[in-house]
């Protein structure tokens, strides 16, 4: 912040008005008497909360536990960066117009404090400045802060980690005071100068600890070289780098005597004196049952490092409540920081005290411990209540502006979590890091980068919906959801989430880029909005997996794929209506193509009816010249109806009720407006009407194999009988009812120990088809006379055939 540094530098400059610098020096020497020793620093009262968050003045109503205001304040979100191109940072908050704006920092989209961008920083080197001045300043600060070193515990008992935390703490304090406008004033009668000097004193505390205390402790050797220590050391280097720009500000104190500093109402203490707690109370903020993350997050963060990003910090007051006592007893001054590891998309909120007294992490998911789902929002008092464990709660006091900002950050974090993970009825089926992702929004601007982006994360979720039939509920496929995010190694993340629903055809393309890497293009429409997403993969297997998953043409766990069947033709039409003499309306005709069936493996039946009833996996894939059709068979008993042709033994008809789980995919190189319009009409007819599939196979053996896979019954006999006679006596009368059909297609099918006889009649006035179970108790007699061969089933139990106008010529599975 060059404008602020120049303001401080001007105090000792020869070119400025001497009166301005003299006024500050006069203020320091105005009080001759040495004030009493400074009181130990206690936690800030609730009324002294800093207001570093800016927002509109729109009211927020209280909702419990996760509120949503009736009208959200129109202020930028911390996590707006997730929706913005990561190579185009948002503008920084502007200082007052009368100051320079030469600020070098990467923005996050509107953080709680001004964002910080750091690199690999080396320790502070006193030789970079005038050695004599540095030595004088160190000695002078020893006199100012030395009496407060042992305030918390003896010096020899203070570990190096505590000194690092103290340095970060006071650097944050000074930075907060600077960014809220507490710059040096020249009016000695105003209240401002003490606040300005306090900022310089806080910077001096951090500088003195970094350059005097920690080097003497041999910090690198005294701290454990693992876990939080590494994260804290990175933050220690951030503080060192930041304080270099404020050495001139700190040097103001070099010319000030100790008694002059003590005469001013400034805080010189090094440690926050937190109230003493019982052992039980100390266990509340840091429960043992929550393991520390593998990639550690520092309790106090000052800037970005090679492993994490800091999106902002805020000083807050935190108290603990229990079920027995809902009145806050102790107050703890803490720092609220929003941190994201470069290996993760999750932004974690950390509440930490200067010492190890308080440390709370709030995550986006309950699986990781405390989450935003367990936070209660009291908008009237601008208070957060965090459920730590049953009967224990942490209460955080915020300003009104801070409350609004934190609420929106929490909502954005939870929304991002819902996009990253599978919902209750969703299944994650694909996850990979692609070489390049090119996202194009054709009709309106997009927050996703317009050019190719390297190393994007891609996730594909299969969506389901629950359908209830009687007392049985089942999951039905309802499409896919594609999630794409730019790499987390960039501070600003862009993401996109889109649905591929079954109501429209899925348009895709297969290609290879100029370097020979495999690529996949996906196109979709959201209303009138057209979007194209192309992926370049590192290998062909990843592209093939994503492609076949979208087509649902690859078996997954506990699934198996049948052999491929060559089919001569496939037609999809509406069945004829005999009442109105309306012939069937054909919607789609496909020539020679391939078909296969995916089903559950043996031994994984989830239904007492077998693996072909109430099946979430049974599906038929028809590969056509322009794409594919995936027809799922997830039906209750007696809802799959099949019909066999008497004169053409290679044709199988399937009658389906309206369904919403059929998927149509079209290759881009065969796409045309006419084809897409026709397929859209086909999908609409399938979802709203009874439809008929007519499949002609190359051989009767293929028909039998296909029939067995979709019905679960193996065909043991299939012939055309010349005569089929039903001779049924009536009880109490010597009269027999006789039905006779000349040509009849007869099949005997078997499922385990159960046999059924299926008959399809040709031009019979009594009915078109029938089926019944053949029991072991039935009496069967052969017929062999007058050049006729057949069998007679005596006392067979079956229902007589009947004509159903809406279901002509089909038997139920």
C-alpha cells in the first residue's frame, strides 16, 4: 500500500512541511509524566468490534437454522471468485480518491480484509537497512515491550509457536487499523493520533517479535517441523515480508522515549489475557473426536502461501454457552479467517485466539466436523451461534455489515458444496482432471473463462428420482449433471454445473486435437441458451469412459453386458387403436444396427421377482448410424409386454407405457435440424403415450437370447402349431366351450423351476394371445394320428384369451 507508506515516510522527509512532522513529535512529548504501567490487554468488548466488512444496509430476517433474507443485500461475495475467470481478478477496494492507488495484490472478489498475495519469503535481514538504525530501534523496542514479555508465563516457558502466533496476531491488528483508515493525523487535540500510534505500536510488536525474539529462539530448530508448524512458519514469513514496507512507520518510535510512549493511551502488551477456564470448558472448542486435517490449516493466517489462500480476516468476540447456562460467562477475542488449501475447493472458516485457548473450524459438510448447517443466525443481534457438540454452543458477535457478509459467504460455501458432491438421489460416476476444458456460452456472457483452461476438474453425476408404485418405491434415472471447475491452484475459481436431461437429445462429438490428444465435445440447451463444452483428455480411456457413461452403455459394479445382437431394423411407433381403426403412427425407423443389454450380475437380485423386475440397471442400448438409444426397463411385475409375430419368427414387439428414462444421443457429424426436431418429437411421444418397439433380428437364436435377457425366462420351445384348441367343459352341464385357432406361435419358457406356455394366435376371433403356467400336476397326453402330432393338457388352469383394444397381441412378463 504505497499511498500509506508515503504518508508515514513523509514525517521524516526533508521535502514536506515541517509543521506536519513537528505536530506528531509534539504530541509525543506533550505529556511529561510517566503513566502507570499499561493494563494487561483483555478481550475487546462487543462494542469495540472492528468494521472491516462493507455491505448495503438492507435488513436480514432471522431464519433457523440456515436463513435466507427476504431480500439479499447486493454486495459482492467473498466466493464470487468461484464464478469468475481465474485469470481476470476483480478490482481491488479503492482507497480515498486523494490517495494513490498503486496497490499490488491479487483480489479474491471482495474479501473481509484487503487480500494479500505472498511468495516464498526469506527471513528478515537487518543488514538490508541501516545497521545502526536497526540496532537502535531494536534496543528502543526492548525497553518498550520488554516488561510485557513475562506477562503470560516465564520467558523460558514460552514455546516458539506462541511467539509466531503473537507476531501474526499483532500484524493483523495493525493491518486492520490501517485499512479502516487510522492513518497519522496532525491535530493533537483529536482522538485520532492515539489510534494512529496504536497501529504503529502493533506493527512494532510484530516486527520486534520477528526480528528480535524468534531469531534468538532459533525458530526453525525449536518448532516441530511438521503439521501446523509448517503452516505457521509460512505465515511468519508473510508477516516479515509485509512489515518491510512499514519499517519507516515503525521507526517513528525510535525517536520516542519510553516515558513518552507510556504517557499515551496505547496498548503495549504482547499477550491477550484470556479468562481462565476449567478443563471441561477448555475441551469445548477443541473436541478430541474431530481429527485434524491431513493438509493443515494455520490457526492464524496473514497471507497467501504456496499451500493455501487467505480470503480475509476479521476480529470477533466469541463466548461459549451450555445447555445448563445460556448466559455467556467468558469472552474470547478471536480472529475469524476464511482459508482455502490449494489442494481443495473448500473454503474453511477458522475461529482462533492468540493462544491455543480457542480453535474452531467450520466446514461446508457435516462429515468434516462442525459445518455451516449447524450455525444459527440471529440477525436482530448480528450474532452467530455455532453448535460445537450437543449441549455446547459458541456465540460470535459481529457488526451488522460483518454479519451480512459472513451470511452470504456461508451460503455460497454451502451452495458450492452441493455442486461438488452427489445429492441424496445422485451417484458420482466419473471424476477426472482433464488436460484442457474449453467452455463456450453462445448466447449470453458467462463467468467461466472463454478460452481453453488447463487441468480442470470434471465430475459427472447420475441423477435419479423416486417413483412410488403402491407400497414399493424405486429409483428412476432422470439424467446427468456435469460439474466443471478450474484448478484450485488459482486463487480465483470458476465453476459451471449443467444438467443433461432426458427430455432432449444429447449432442456429442468425438475428435482429436492438433497434438493427437483425444477430445470430447458436448452441446446442450438450457431454454434458449446454447452451451458447448469440449474436453481434451490425457488418454483415450478417460474419454471413452465419460462418453460411454453419458450413453449409459458401460456396465458398472454388479452389472454385466450381454453379447451384441445384429438387428435388421428397429422401429418406434404408437400402437394401432382398434376402436377408432387408426393405424400405428411410426415416429422413428432405424436400419441395420447393433443392440446389447446391460443387466445385474447373478446373485445381486434386489427384488423377490428376479433381476428383471424393479431393476435400476436393466437397459437396452441400440447403436445407430447417427448415435444411440438407451431404453431402460425399470418396471413392476406384469408391466413389460412382449408380442411375437406368427408368420415372421425373427420379429419381437415390446409395448411400453409412458416413460421418462429413455436417453437419445446424437453424434455431431450426423446432426441436422430435421433429425433433432424428429428425435425431440419421439422423446415427447415416449414420455406421454404408449409406444411400440419393433425389433427384427438376424436369427431366431438372437431373438431368444434377447428375450431371455429382458424377461428372465429362457425359451425352451418355439414353433408354429397348425391348430390350437381350447375345450373347456362347464360345470353342472354337459356342454363344452370350444375355441380353435389355425396358426398359433407357441413358446414354452422357463425361469428356474417355473414353466409357462405362451401362445400367439393368427386371425383368431376369440383373442390374440394368452399365457399360463404349466404345473407338474397337469396331465399331458401326446397326439399322433391322421398325420397330426400334438399334445393335450388336461385340466389346465388358465384364463381364457380376450381382446384388449389398448393392449392387442401382447403378453405380460
